[in-house]
C-alpha cells in the first residue's frame, strides 16, 4: 500500500477535517485518510494514488496544499 502526505493550510476545526476526509476519500485508490489538525498534515494510504487528483480533492474541499519548496 502506498502512502502520501501533504501539509495543508487553512484547516482550523473538526469541520475542516471532515471536509478533507470526505473529498479525498472519493479519489480512486484511497483506502484511508488521516488528518492531523495540529500538524496541518493529511496522510493518505491506498493503491495507485494519483498525486494530482489528491491535491485537487484537497483544493475542492476548500484548502490549500502547501508547496514544500516554499518552506
């Protein structure tokens, strides 16, 4: 099983967590979505995970994936 992790900005409450889990769970191949609100981290586990579709799902939920190069 593959794993991808993203830093997500704009999350502030459990509603944010639920929104991200709902959108990301709909991406084909996703088996599990974990959201760490304090760390601003989203971890996705599954098979044949499509990075572009996962990022798009997070944006669709109303949040932004932080660019790791901007740190």
